[in-house]
């Protein structure tokens, strides 16, 4: 297998099938469509930066296979750590070399926003950026509302102090996600390509949430100004 090419079609298909099976268990904002977008973004950045696509492809496809375990535990299990352990066994069964398994599992273990493991390879940095790019911009906003709906959070509450709220609770609104995570992504990107895309997506989020706050909390001024006439 070439280091600068993705896995051959038959192996790639096996990885996609395995990924889809696990991600369907989670569904919602972390379903197979999320994994597919992260995979395509990671490969695009990887080609531009001449990364090892044979490492990046399986890492991207398997990066969230532990997500359902995290959800069931209400966040007590780290899906990145769990996913890396699960991927180790999967990759062994698929015949990967131990050195490649280690590299792939490092990417998975280091991709999480709140992970204690920092990306130490180009491929890990690219996966980190690709995953984070899917959490911001128009896609990120849509996913944040989808996740809030999954856990029964309200549509919007800008008056809540994020410090007094908890993740995986009815307080975990899309706006809270923007305040505690999405707004910070732009400054955390690790690759020049990721940084460029993140700046544009961040700008859109600021416009969106400013408008959302105005529509919800500025109703009186909107009526007084005769909006909609």
C-alpha cells in the first residue's frame, strides 16, 4: 500500500462499512454523515499537505466509533480513548502493521476537543482540524441544534451563564455550544488550511447568533421599527 494514497478500494469499503455500523448507533449530529464529511475534509487537507493518506483515511473513518459509549455514559467515557481502543482491535483484524495501528490510533485518541492527548503527527493535526471544521460554520450550527434536540434542550437561552450549565443536559443549547466550544475553534486550528477555512466559518457564526439574539430578544424594537411592513 502506498503511503501517499488512501487504502485500496476493497479495504476502504470495509472501513466505511465498519464505521457506518458504529456511527448509526449514535445517529444525530454524530451519525455517518458527520464521519463522511470529516473523511472528505481530512483527505482534501491531507492531499494539499502531502500527509500519509493511508494513515489519515482509516483514522478519519474510525474517529467516532466510540461516540455511542460516551453518550450512554453521559460523557463519563471519552469517545476518543474508547474509539482508539476499539480501532486497535479492528485494524489488527484487517491486517494492519503494528506501526500503522499505533499511528492511526494516535490520530483517533488526539482528535477530541477536550482530549488530554495532543496531536503529535501531521495526520493527527489534520484529523483534529477536519473534525473541528465540521463543528463550526453553517454545518456546525445545524449540528449544534440537532444535538440540542436529541437531548431535549430548549431552542435558545442567551441569558444562561455557561458556567452554571452542564453538557448533556437540557441546558445544553446550541448557543451554549457556541459560547463554550464553537467560538474557540478558530484559535485552535493546527494547519494553515484549517485556519483559513475556520476564519470564514467563524465569521458566519457570529453573524448568525447575533441575528438569533436580535430576533428573540429584540422583538419590541422590531415591532416599534415596523419590520416586516
